[in-house]
C-alpha cells in the first residue's frame, strides 16, 4: 500500500541504552525516563502514522504493572487507540478499554490481519527485541528506529537479538534529542538479509 508516494511500513520503533539494551533483566524501563521528554521526540509524528501495533508479552505486562504511571502520563491505562496484537504463548488478562487481540506463533500469519486493520498507515512493532527479530526473520520489517540513550545497563533485554550485517541496514537519518538521546533511523533492504545460521 502507498500513501503520498510512500510505502506503508512495518517499523520497530524503540529506545535502547548505549550498550544495546531496551530494558533491564527484570524488564524495568526506569533508566529511560530521565533521558528525554517524549514531546521533544519524533513520537507524536510517528504515532500519528501508525494504524496497528504488535507487542510482546513482556512489554504488555510492563504496561499492566505500571498502569498508574501510564494513566498519569496519558490519561488511560492503555495509551493507544490503534488495534494491537499481543504475541504470547500464555493467557494474559485484558486491559480494560484496550483494542487488543492475542496472537501466538508465526508472525507472518498475523501480519496480513494487521495490515488490513492498519489500512493506509504503518504497523509498529512496539517490542520486545525478539518479536521485532521475528518480523525481520519473516522478511516483514521495513524500518528500524532507535532512540539511543546516554546510559549503559551492563546487561538486560537486548535491542535486536539477531545478526544483521551490512548492507541490510542503511542509515537514513540521525537526530540529536537534547543531551540525553540520539535517534537513528535505518531502512532494511530485504534482498540483502544476512541471517545467522
């Protein structure tokens, strides 16, 4: 699908520490909150072009555990208006008011549903890194947008646990966000996928 000459994309948009982790080992994002203001980021423009979301169970459970913070920040325990697919092999509770569906297994089987729901808008792979990697493995990931924070965690949940070698990732932009973060945007050229054996 196209919009104003642009192809609709499946995007992995996330934040990571300088040493490549999106969360601590116990799925905490506390390290991230002091590094920048969401309003100063590309997020408002980004989310306005999103028509469907894919989310792993750890990300979904973080939202449930931190419902009070989410409500304080967004006014609702579920901060998205778009339909979302939660990928989990476990039965999870439903957040009240959330437009969600639970999915399990191969992401290719769900992607067509997500594409239909998104219409002429993008699909956001919210996280985690392994779920984004599954979209990459299936040849469905078009863009990687990473806001790298000025912090190191030493260990934790990896940004993108896949081997991706040049020229698959092509840097398209770099944007400094204050003194705490920088945003890197990469196009993924599918004909050049280099997967680990």
